[in-house]
């Protein structure tokens, strides 16, 4: 009987310990699973032809996907696959770009800031790029220049010290529709914003569009 | 009685047995736990593995409608169309093989004429264009139109506005507008407010307003407000999921808990004190919600808007109306307490915001010009054409005030911005002043000003907190 009781006790202890470990591992892994399971580190493809139409389309494939601070990889299933990541942790490995990583990828930029060329990264390539929103705002990097806000058109950007979004369309009332990776609770989408008139924001243009 | 040897042997065997049992138990426990882990992992994996959409399904279009036209305006309609590149790689960056047809007619009735869109390869924006025939572009009553845009390869189509012929876009000529020249805006000469009617520090306390949190997320908080007929100010404290009702300056607010999402939202008060909240962020796979609450914050209902997004909600003649996109139309969401279906909303889309009595108020910014019109059933009844030498950003507010219209628009340079307030009448500008309402924290896009009676209210914020200032308009 003692042998059987011992087996039961050991079973129970092992079960509790391993189940707790399993639950903890699942919970912990949940927020790191997307990049680990879905994304790649493939080399980008240099491209001599890139257009505002084409980059807008690339941005639209990211619409309704997630936001990840310091992230840069997403799929196209119209769902944030990593909702509720801790907002202060850049290492949760969740889906989505952040605002500057999203812009970097849609604008097809190089990780080499002195390279003004264009590169196709693809949505599942995990890459953030070297620019913060504030760096974009100041026109940092060979492909980027500051640009007068009144003259901005689609696929130009408006950047502040803490955020950047790209113009998708102008509205009749003078607001703009902005495509942006806004935040963990927002994801990546198109919203009406008033960044153009806001003195916190400056205009930025990516150079070299073919059309 | 047990034999001693047998006893010794028995003890060893029992130890062996217990060891074996412990190992067996541990293995069994680990196996069961592993199975449960696998099941849990499988469940999570299912959630993560929702399939991507076929790239060829993507079709989106944008268009800046000429809501109010003036002599000399282009006589064409331009669109941008976005769909998968035809080379089989949806992310190649190549433009898609797109096309479409604009259906247009003079005025509001009669058959539509089909105009094929042609690609203007030299254009950086508005690359698909339809030239309007003179019979349409010069029609005294203006014209109505919609477009069907398509991916020529995949066959995917979209209609803009989505209701097509049932609620086409409407373009009207300004009818003998009152012409106003503002000249160059002088920054730093803003008027002082008549009174500060609400103020709160940032935080989560009963007298405070919350800020949304997140790295690379600029400060966002107190994302909208409105003022009721008694002058009480209701501020949407979305980060703390509540509204704060300020009834008297200097006194703390009354807290109204609201079941809202906690992200940027717009707010409008109904005549009975009810609170309409337009969420600008939608839940998974849905369109945003308009949530209605009574004056105490009790939920009345929640309804999805028809559009993918919306920028503003206002109290309409029969319930909340929202400015929805991609249609770019004002659309009722609820009528007489009944939520409208998506199709019903789309069929009621209008270019202007509906006013009591059936008129609508149409605004348009065209470069450094703002155009405003009161439109009745017979067309434009009154209109204004306002030119500025300083760049204009958004038209924040346009509200009738008796026979006048109060207009608030943002003027800006690369480094500064202020708001120009105009009280427009039949001869021009009855009153004009500037407001410097700093917005340290981001709000809903069209939530900075409200008009109640003959007072204009402005929402602003600093790193210390938010405030609402009142500006008495001093017009009879």
C-alpha cells in the first residue's frame, strides 16, 4: 500500500510541478511565439523600381495586423496575433512593426543609413531598421529628407519625436488619413489624424520613387 | 510473522518497489502534463495560424471629392487604386493592373453616364482620372457620382462611396459665395479665454484624467469632450474608461464610468444629456462602434459603423451621426433609438453634416482656401470662400449660430500652429480671433472645439493636465 501511495504522491507532485511549468512556459511563450514561429531573416531583394502605389499596397497588407515595439514582422490575416503584449517590453516577439519599423519597411530602406537604394523586405522578414521616429523627423539617412508639410502627398510621412505615420489619403476637411503602427492597443491601421497642422510633427519624404 | 531474511529481502524489495513506483509516478505525471501542454500549445497555435488572405483579394481606393466647386477648379475626378501587383509577388512594389468606371450625372436624379478611368502615369497622386463633360461639370446644380474600381487581373472590385448609386458622392458649385481674404496669420496674438471651465491633472484619481500608456506612444488622453445646454462640460477620460462631468468651475468633476475600449474616441452629447462615444479602434475583424450611454453613464446600446473607420461623431437630428471613411460621408448610425444596419447607414450617406430641419453643412479645404456651404433641398443656400496666405490644416468646427456660421480652422507653419476662429455672416466676417490651445496630449482628430449657445469651448492640454476654456463670441 505504501508503494502505491508513494507512486500516487510522486505522480501528483510531478504532475503539479510539470503542469505549472507547462502553463508558465505556454504563457511566457505566447508573447514570443509569433516571431520565433513565423518570421524569417532572409536577405532583402534590391529593387530599382518602386512606386507610391506599390508601397501603399505593401502598407495595406499590414493593415489590421499587430503592433510590436521594436518589431517588424507581420502576416496578412487581419488579426493581431499577439494581442496584449506588455507595452514596456520590446522583446516579447509579437506580431507587427512599431511606427518607425513599419515606415522603414514600407519605404523599402536599407539598414545602411548611407544607402539610398530600395530593398524589398517582405512582410514576414523580421527587421526594424536603424531609424527611430525622431531620426526620420530630422531627415536622417540618405533616402530621407525633411519636407514642407503643405506639400506632402501620399506615402510621405509626418513624424514627431515619438511617432511617425505615412499619408494614405487627404480628406475634404483638411485632415489626413494616416497609415501607421500606432501602439499595442491600436495595432496597424488607417486613421484620420491632424498631424499635418500639429507643430510637434514635421514632414518627411522618402526620395527615389519611380512613380 | 516474517522471516528475518525474508524481512531483509522484503525491505529491499519494498525500497526497490517504492523507487520504481516513484519513477513510474513521475513519468506518468510528466506524460500527462506533456499531453496537456501539447493540447494547450495546439490551442494557441490554432489562434496564431489563422490563414492569410489571398493577396489578389486586396482592392482599396482613395478619392478626394470636390464637394464644393468654384470657377477655375479642375473638371476631372481623380482616384488612386491599390491592389496586388500583377507579377505574382504582392509585395514587389509594382503598381497593380487597375481600372474602373465613374458613373456621373448632373444634379441628383436621372441616369448615370459611365466614364472610364484612364491612367495618368505622370501623376504622383490621383493617378486614375476621368474627365467630366461640360454638361456635368457646369451643371448649375452640380453633379452626383460614384465609381467602381477593379483589379483587372483578379477581378476584385470596390465601389466608392460603397452604396454606389443609392448614396452617390455629391459635388455642388459654391453659389455666389461670400469671399473673404484672411491675409497672413499673426502668431502669438491669440485671444485670452473668457473662462477656464474645466481642468484636471493627469492621473487615475477622482479629479484626474488618464494618459494612455506605451513606448513610442506619444501622450494620449482626454481624447474628446462636449458641452451640454447648461454649460456643463463632459470630458471623455478614455484611459480610465469614464467620463468626467464638470458642472461648475472650481469644483471637482462627477465621475461617470463608461464601458469603452480605452483608446482614442470621440464624444458627443445628445439633447437629453445622453453620451455618444465613437471608438476609433475596432475589435478583431470588426468595424468601430458607436456606444450610447444615458446621462448617468448607463449603456443604451452599441452599434457598428458601416465604414472601416470614422473621424467624428455628432448629435444628429435623429441620433448620432458619424463622418465615415472610405466613403467620406456623414452617416447616421442610430435613428430614433434604432441602430441602422450597414446597408441602411450607407444608403443615408451625405456630403455634409445633417442639421435640424433638413439642411446640411458642407465644408472643404482646398489648398489655402476653406469653403463652407449651407445646403438645402434646393441646393446651396449660403456659402463662404475663405482664402488664407498662411497654410490651412483641418477645419476643426463648422456650426450654425442663428443666421451665422462659426468656423474654426487650424493655421500652421513648419514650427507653429494656432486656430483661426471666424463668425461668418452674409457680408463676411462678423467676428474673428485666434486661439492658442496647446495640445500636449493627442485627442480624437475633430475633438478640439465645441459650440454651445454663443460660446466656443476649446480642449487643450499641457504636461500638467488637460483643460477646457470658454470663449464668449460676443455676437448678438
